[in-house]
C-alpha cells in the first residue's frame, strides 16, 4: 500500500511550482510578497485549492486575491509547460490566515502574562 496519496504528492508539487511562477514570472504588483502555504488536490486531480498568505492589512489581502484570480490562467499555462501530468487541475486561491491568527494569539498570551507581573 502506498504511504502517500497521489493527490497529496501533486499538491506538494503544485505548491512549489506555483510559488516559483509567482516569484519569477508574474510582474503584477498585487501578488508581490504572496506566499503559497499549501495546496489540497481532489482525488481525481481535477481541482486544487491553493492556500496563500500575505503580510498586510485587509486591503492588501483583497488586492492579492484579485491579483491571483487574474493570474490564474497564466499560472495554469506555466504549470502545463513545467509539469509532466496529464491534467492541470482547476485552481482556486483561498486565503490562509493561520499566521495572522497565531500572531494574535501570541500577543494575547504575552499581554496576559505581562498583566500578571
């Protein structure tokens, strides 16, 4: 029995290649400093949810979302050139706010500890 599912391996591959495309090929300023944090691929490899994070305020998040949506076609074409898989999944970009949430929790803990001193 396989240790990892094919969809999980392709998700890791997509994550790495999409990051490279964003870093090296896309000139849209809305996607500068966007970090791809993961990708979840359906079992049939037809759909992929790509999670991203960005540092900034709510406006920065909105601009990054719009920039990725407008670059989706280009990213898929580049993936088609770079990857040796039969189908390039349809990409859906979703915000990953876990780092933001973690920072907020750290601040709350620090504040609570400093209040006790």
